[in-house]
């Protein structure tokens, strides 16, 4: 009964909103508030990007263009409010960014969506590089290498709200995040959202029943551009500076990578990916210089063993739990986790020693990894790391085989139960 209540859509939405309300009172440090604020912006951007990737099957390599251009236009609007030449509440500035993102998506998307598949991906890459180059060629709009800065404490305060304190800005972003999440979910239930899924799965049949796939892709592209622009406007308010980096390939690649890691085929996947993106870019990057290498390895492993992303793993386990069979996997998960931790310890020690020798040699050979002192110039440290790695791999393979066998048995039992219910 409790499980059914927790999985009801109304309970999930209430929990989502409640978590946003209480999050800054649970994680109270300034770093936590900064990360929560960035997570709200990233959730909107990743969900908007997934309108193309997950729902439409359109791989875009330059979708940061629309969040970036929305951010630049939002910053110009904010400066006009500060100068007194425009009377507009600061809380509506992200909507201005969204409308500009929609406009640019309507202009550029008309050309982009004429093709699908690999051609579409290459066109988006070319447009992304073109806009990034223009950001240095037109300093009047883009601000050159220094970008454009502004002050979000502008205009007349409303009920004492100036958006100067971080907590006020957080709740503004949280409100936008919740509303945009609800609207994007509602979009998936509309006829356009449904036919977009059909266009992804079988474009020939969509054409056969009377729809133009180019029109469907184009309208979805504009929807995505609007919400990307909102994310860009919120990012402009958050950082109070916009540079050429926001339209660059690195930002577009981050949206693609983390949306895929979260799980593009599930609505909750981009939300998970957005949280991981902020954790990686803000927190994980400060813990180790090799964070991009670890991220790349995780991405390769996910592509090989869980192409549906983290959300697919969660949904598969929820299916098992719904049939009351998840408890049998607890010892197997514990064994897998321990073996994976040992493998990570051995491989990570070697990676950290290599990076230390290449980048921090002037600091001496000594370093710490997972609380253990290592000497990058010592044979003993390398031998120990190799031994730990080999031991972890020796434990991981048997644990994986046992888990795979138990998983197959459980899925067969679940299918048998489903067939019995259908027969009854």
C-alpha cells in the first residue's frame, strides 16, 4: 500500500515541489545553495534538450546556442532595467530570454529540421560553431572576450524581494524549475508530443498517416528553444555575467553527455543528469584533476552496460520491487558495490599518481588518495595499486555473474506472474 501511494503521480509531484521548498534548509552552506541554484537551471536546460534527444530522437551538438543567446538577451534586458529605460520586473527577465530563444529556434530551426539523423546533428554542430565565432566578431551584442555583466538587484523591490540574497534567487529559480518541469511533462502528453515520439520511432509511417515529419520536428525544436532560453535567462541572473562560453561546444556537449547519463528515454532521466552535471562541474572537479577521465570512463561503461542511463536502472529495480522481489538482490548489490569500490581504489590510485607526476611534480612525489598516503615515485605504491586492482577485478566478475543469473531468474518469475494475471 505504501509503495502504491509513493508511486502515484500526485505524490511524486508533491514530493518534487516539497523537496525544492525544504532543500536550502537541509543543505544550509553557501556552497550548497550555489549548487542547488545551478541544479535548478540545469534541470530546465536538460529537460528542454531532451525534447529533441529523448522524445524526438534528434541528436543536437549545438543546442547551447539557444540557452546562450537567451542568456545574452536576458542580460541586455537586465541592464536596460538597471538604466531605467525599461520597466519590467526582474522576475520576468528569464521569460524574455525564453522568448528570444524561441525566436532564434524559429529562425535557425527551420533550416536545421529540414534533415534528420546524422545530417541534422552535423547542421547543429555547424550552427553552434558559427554562433560561437560570431560571439567574438560582434562585441556590441556579445561583449567580446569579457562578455556582458549586470546587476540583478534592479528596479523596484516587490514585498522586500530584491533577488540580492542567494536564497531569494534560489526560490525564483525553483519556481521556474517546477513550472517548466510541469509544462514539459504536459508537453509529452499532448498530440504533438505523442506524434514526436512516433516520428522518432517510425518517421515513414508518420508521413503515411498524413503528418509532415519536418513540421513536427520544427515545432518541437521551437518548444525546446523556448525552455532553453528560460534556462539561459535564469543562468544570467544567477551569475550576473554572460560570456561566449555559454554558446560554446563544451556547454552543448555537457547537456548531451549528462542527459544521456541520466537517461534520455525517461522523463526523470534529464533531471538526474542535471544533478550529476552540477555535482561534476562544481564539486567533483575540485576533488581531483582527473575528473574528466573518470567522467569519460563512466560514460563508456554506461553506453556498454546501461544505455538507458541511470533512470533505466532505477525503473528496472522499481519493477522488481513492485513484485516484492527486490530484497533478494541486497546481498548481491552489496557484493557488487564492494568489488567495484576495490577496483576504483586500485585504478584510481594509479590514475592519481600519473596525474601527480605529470602536473604536480614540483610538489614532490607524495600525495593522498582516499585518505591513504602514496608515493608516486615508489615501486611499492604502484605494486600495491596494481594488486588492489587485480583483487577487485577477481571479485567483480563472479559477483557480476551471480547477479546476472539471479536477475534472469527473477525476470522470468515476473513474466510468469504477469501471464497468470492476464489469463485470469
